[in-house]
């Protein structure tokens, strides 16, 4: 197989950029979770309308997972892996990629999501768990798997494996490929985890199949992997230096979040894509080494620690690491020695802040009217207090819809003094049910819904809206599904709903 070429990761709203750059795009990468819709019965459906739009885009297709990482003790979710495999076959993707991280915690009586992809335990034992997790996913996929080295905001601890050594052990132990996100590793260098050159010296560069470029932002003294725009000059210069050293490289992608798309200049993106082509030696006709198939995972590889001597760097148990770090990330204090040590790292406060911000963003998208009512009634500070209380009481959810229903239950339990809250919540939740289930939903309200939504839509609190009994039938007239599974994301766009109701 020869290389695919240069391209973009697809996010909602990127169409004008794609139209302006179509002649320069060899490949478009899809985050499969952004196509999934979580129904109220727990099932997951595929957004066929978005998939049809994707089918018309130029170039080849790749898949990059953002919600089922493979670096931790818990094996990847089998149902989600199967969905990714089905989509890979449908789109003809030659490989798929996932993050070398964890976002679920199990053991010690705990079972929760972290709302953020966290770094795996950086020890030989942690790498063995990562190998098992990668093999488990690879064995269930119809195409080969590559793993991405993530951003890590924690300070290095004595006796740990370096980021490069950890990734090398996992890649060579599992047989997987590597996705080298150059912005991740540059962010790690800027945040004090070690130089990019030291990391590259440790990596098996012949296993790098894919490279990502992205932009970041400074926040609270850290350089965030925010995908917030075009890469800076230091990163593009790094790419020019590194790409010729990757003998198995097949694709180079520019990655950006949907929130940053409105600020993107199509001309600047074209210039970046042209520069990406120029920095990669033009030997597209030369065959590349074959994508190496992965062996099946040995039974129990992910659930039981492998036998063998424990070295000095294995004094931290990977499950204990995930329980301590995952708990701290969502605002809990486990009280273990490791948790106390990790809590002294200022990155813990940063991660907690990011988790809360992601969850808040999901709620703003999914509970549009409720969040506006809260802001107009109790203000930004009061809304943040309610959100902080919710974050402490309820662990993160994978889907924005699930987050919305959990927050609604929390509001009903704490009962803030907010007029019309029950009715506005019913409206929002009814809209979500109509969207995700693809069928009409009827709710009963005690306030005229037109008055509520007209005033809130104008950024005002209602003034003496009519009271009574209103039966409201909510119908999604836009598409048969609603909300994205991207971590921290809400619906791709506000739903257009046909609303009919009767008053008695």
C-alpha cells in the first residue's frame, strides 16, 4: 500500500473549508463517536444523514476514535469497538486509531468514567496492561490499529518510564502502529515532561503510520492540546524536520475542533495543506511496509496482571494509579498515599477544571433552555455552583444526552429557587427524547411554552406567562438522530423542531 496523503479531520461546520481545499485533500479522517446517537433505551444508532455528507467528501477515509481508549486496565468497550469496525468496513478505512490513555475506572468497588482521557500508569506493569488492551481491540477489528501518544499535563515522577519508552513497549509488545500527534508531544515538552527529540529517540519510528498537526492555547500556565486553530511556526518547523524520518508514514492530518472552525481562514488552511505536502518527500509511488496484522489477545490478558518479576518501577499498581488519578480528576479525594502524592501536582487542578468545563459545555448544548434560564435567574456564579455540586455528586457520562438527563435529575433533587424550572426542564428533555429516539414526544406543562421559549430565546426572563395545563407534542423535523458522543460535546447543532400543543 502506498501513502494516502494529506488531509483534515472532519468536524461539523468544516464544509466551507473542505470546499475551498478540495483539490488539496487526499484523505478525510472521521471521529466515529461523533456519528453515534445515544437513544433513551440505551441503544446507539448511526447518524446516516451526516454519514451521507461524509461519503461525498474528497479523498480516502480514516477513523480516529475519541471515546474508547486503549491504555488502561479495563479492556475497551466491545460494543463500541464493534461499531468502529463496522464503520471502518463501510468507509473502506485501511486502519483505525485510538488513544493510548484511559477514561474508565474499575476495581476497589469503583466503576466510573473520568470525563477526560488520562495518562496510563507509566510503569512496566502499566505498559503490560496497555499491551493487553490494545490487543483486545485489535483482535476485534477488521483492520489494523494504531495508537496515539496523548498530551500529559502531570509532572514526571521518579522511577517512571518516559513517554517514549512507554509507547515503545506498548507498540512493540502489541504489534500496533503509532499515530504521532506532533502537537501533543510538543505540548508535553512545553509543559515540562521532556524534549520531543528524547521521545522520538525512544520510539520505533518505523511504526508511525499517521501524523497529526494542530493548534493549542496557553491556559493557567499550561500549553493545552486544544485543537484551537492552525499550528504555530514551531510546530510546522518540527513537522518539516520529523516527517522525512518516518519510513512507514501514510497520512498527515490537520486537526481542529468544531468551536474553532468559524475563525479558520480557508486561504490559511490551503497554505497549510500545501506546506504539509511540501514537507513530506514526494515518493508516493514507492511501496510502504505492509500494515502488520495483530495477534489475538491472550485470554485474561487485560484482567489479570502478567506473571514475572516486579522491578523497582512496578511499585505502583496500575489499578491503584487509575483509581487515584481518575478520582482526583472528577473531584473526589480517595485518601490513598498515591492520591495524596498526585494531588500535590498542580495539573490535578487543571484537569478538574477541564473536566468541569467539558461537562458544562455538553449541558449548554443539550439543555439549551434550562441553562439559559439558570443564567438569567441565578447568574454565572450561581450556575457554576449548581454545576460544581452536580460534578461532585455524579460522575461524567459518555454521551451529552446522558449528561443532560443526569443533570436534570440533580436539579430536581437540589431544587434551586428558579421559577419555571420544572416546565423548562420538561421541554428540554422532551426535545432530547424526540431527537435521539426519532419519534414524537409529548410532555405536559403548567406554563405556556410559547411564552417561555419566546422570552428565553430573546435573552429575557418571562413576565407573568399564562398558566394552565398544556400538552405539548415535540417532533424532530430535521433528522432522525441528535447528539454527538464526542467527549465534552453536545448536539452538533440546535435541533429544528416542529412544536404543536393544546391548552386545557
